[in-house]
C-alpha cells in the first residue's frame, strides 16, 4: 500500500487515524508498506503483502499475529485461506512471471469464483456497470478526486476508473484473494483494501468524489448502514472540501429487485425499499433493462429518464444513482474505452476452431447456470462466426477502423488485462 493512502484510512470501529507501528515487524520502502501493523486508538490491523486488512474476522487476527512474529509468508497463506499443500501449489504459480489470471485463479482451488470472473468483461451486467460507472465518475471526479469501488471483487469495474483521476481508485472487498488478483492482473494501479461491507467503512468522511457498489449490494445485510457510509464517504456539497469541485455521486449498480426472480437473488429490496435507505441524498432508480438497451444500441446512455413504478417493478435488476450534481442526470454519449494497459484478445467465451485460412468462433458458455444468468449476451455476441486468420493476426493490437475494430465494437474481441488467460 502507498503510505499516502493512510491519509484517507480510518479505523472502522473508533474512527481514529491509522499509522504504521514502527516498533513492530514491518517492511516498507520507497513510499510503500509491504508488510506491517497499523494502529489506531483501539486496534491494530495487519498489512499483508501490501494490502491493509481492516477487519477483525478470525483470519485477519491470525494474520496479524503472524505479521507481528515476522512471518509474512504465513500471513499471506492465512488470508488466502490455503492449507500447506494448496499454498505450495499457489506460491509456485504466484511467483511465476508468466502465470496468467486464469492460472492463478485455478491455483486458488475449485471453491473460488474464478469461472464467473474470467468471463466478466463481456457479461451483460458488466457492460452496463462499466458504462454507467465511467460516465458518472467522469462527471463528478473532474480529474482531481478519488473514487472507491466497494465490494468490487477482483477489480473488473474498478479497472474502468483507473484513467479518470490521478489518484488511484480504492478497491474495497472482504475477500483478500480478490483484491490481490485485482492489483496484480485486473486493475494494476488500484489501491486494494480488505474490509467488511457489513461494517462501517474504514475511510475518512468526504475522502472520495465517487463511491460505487456494483453487482453485490443485494448480498449486503446491513444495507442501511452501507448506504449511509457511501453518503458519508463522498463530498456531496458543491465545492465541498475541494475548491471548485462539483458534488460527488453514489452509484449502486445491478442490485436485484425483490419483486422479480433472478438466478442469484441474494436479499434484495423493492424499489421503494432501496429509496428509503438514503437519508442525505435523493436517489434516482433506473430499471436496468433500458440502460442495457442503451449500451447495446450504441448509446446515448440516458440518465435523464425517470422510470415509473410499473417499469421498475418488472425489472429484475436496478441501478441507483444519488447525487446533487444535475449534470449526472443527462443523456451521455457512451464513454470511450479506458486507456489501461492491455491486449486485444478473442473473447474467452468463444471456442476457436481453425479452418484453413479462416477461424470459426463458436459461443460456448462455461455452465448451464452461467448461460441462464448471462444469456442476454446473445444480443451482441453471435452464436457462431468465421473470421479470416489475416484479420486475427493483428492481435493483440487493434485499429480504429476495419474488421478488427468491428469485432471489438461487438465484443467478439476484448481489450483484456495483460496475462489474463
């Protein structure tokens, strides 16, 4: 972690500032804390492999004791939840300079949600979340403020924020392995923090211009608390603590609607139930189906719309935006692609079958459950197509025109993080 990140960190329990405890074991250099102990008025927390772990669940307290004993290697194994045999196999993959995201996820074992994350960059839920996050964040950050992605998993949507501010976006998630993967592969340059979404957020009031939680909010039990925390984290006054800054924004993307069925329902609320969670900002709730149609249709992304109760009730998923900035609630051109480093690759949902001077691509879902939940991708991904090998030979580069650009527009090829699969 960067030492400057201490400026925005706070203890989730007493609210006190956190600082490195120099009298205990630590490794730090060049403005980075690699391993160590952070202390406040009431607690001490470990920094494990550069990631602050700001909760008191059993793995965190064990890792804290291991860091104090100078065994950072054991602390990392503890936070990954690996036994000795699994840890040796994982360490071999993690230490490889050529291991991919797919390899590393595989080394974490069958209980990790690797299949879902591997195909994330063309999921219907992702393409909406990525577009909404980029247009709202670009509107309120102004290139000068910091963003936070809460319950952001292994950083797929976080990646879309990397080029919108000189400050690295914070990625907050309970699962250490996910934020570790994000920093290494998916969103390199983000600042990962391991914390509990069902507890107060370990950050200073008004530290962010944009706070989002996508595809996870329905699994949070303490919803009222988290919304209150997201409102607290953003500087939503005009000007605020940043001279000339516009009001910030809260985004909750793809949260399920209790009035419709979905394959992974969670503990959702009704549209009015979600609205009642907000106390200091008035939210606007969108049915996700219309936003999805905007994105698939090439834009614009219409955040000026006001969906009526009947429309909201029949939408399986909802997007919620709260801001005092009127520029947020407008019709936005679809945002340009993020400028993060990466390579253009064939979408991993496609099986590749060479046929002479052409290649046949067949859409293959990893499981029936995946197809049931994300089958709407067929609205932009064809079941089958053939492409000349000469066209694909230009990969991993892409152009702004021609066949390769068309394949990228249709998400048949994707700009993926380096060493993704």
